[in-house]
């Protein structure tokens, strides 16, 4: 990861909750001639992605399923949004080179643009667009990230106009205010407000807890930061298990570092 603000706050995007319920569907259905064929649906792509932390190939399998759905239903906004989200995950969880990351995030941007053509006022489509766009800028380098900053701010503002309770846009705003330098608009108090608002809407968003703890650490409110991190580690109902599984490891390391700073 780079040293600029985007390379830090974009980790928040791993805490995105899959919006509709993940369930095991019947993937085998009988046809009229009594043959059995495999019918894969969006719920199957979601179910497969739930295990990307065990096998990164599950990301590819999920993409293949969604692209198959979009061949038949090219304006399926739910499938488009989810595909853009999966490309974002690919860029951070599977890509091994900068070129791979650029390919993944660029694919996510293009899919999100298609989603916005179908549904211009869909807040999630705007969110996955800006998430992939910020990640693409980071992968290309600091200059590209800074050049994209005004557009990223406009998109986040638009998302919150469309949906003031969009927890992930609130969380992304909070991370942005935390890690941007003051000269570019960073503000630790505003960051805390956004983070707490996001967690009030989704109390199981593990990365929002992680960044709230970083915020409190920066303010030297060490006990509060540790309390937030312990809440993350002990969470029995994480929004998205694979992301919580990784963020839990970060939280344990951060608890140790904060305790050392307190001494």
C-alpha cells in the first residue's frame, strides 16, 4: 500500500456489507426432459464470495457467475453493483502486481459506470464507482490520487444527498477526513463524527471500528480506542465475516501498540 491518504482509507471498503441476505439457493433444477442442469444465481455468487479468505479463486468464480447473469440481464442493477464490488475485492485480496490492481479497479469503475447508466440515482452504484475510482488512483500513484480528490469528494457528497444514511459513504468520508492532511481538508473531529454516525447505522462494520480506534488513538484517547477495538475482536455478528476475519488481526496488533504508547 502507498503512503498517501487513499492507500490508507480505502481499506475501509473491505467492510462493505452485501446488501441482500446471503442464502443457499437450489442451484440444480429439473428441466422438462428430466435432465439436471446447473442454474447459478446472484445468491450463489454472494455465497461463494463469503469464502474468499479461504480460497482467492472464489473471487474469480463469483465474477464468472455474475458475468453470466449479466449476459442474460444486462440491466440487472443488483448484479452490476455486486460485480463492481467483487472487482474491488479482487484488487485488494487477489491482485499480486500493480498492473493486476489497475486492471481490477478499472474493471470495477467500468461496471459501475454501466450501473449508473441504468440507475443514475442509485446510491450504491455511485459508491462502488467512487470506491473503485479512488482505488484506481491509488494504484496509479499519488499524483493520480490527488488529481481525483475533488471528484471523489463530489461523489461522496452526492451519495449522501441520495441516501443520508448510507453507512459506507459515511464511513469513507470519516476515513478521508482522518487521513487527509489539514491543508487538503483533513479534520479529526469531523472524522470522528462521520465514523460514529456510520457505526450507529451499522454497528457491526468492522473497518469503521478500526478507523474510529485510529482516530481516538490520534487524539490520545487510548482507553476509548482499546474499548472500540475489543468490541471489534469480540463481535459475534460481523457484517461480512471474511473482512472481519482480517480486520480482527489488525485490531489485535493495534491494541498491543496502543498499550505500549500508554506507558
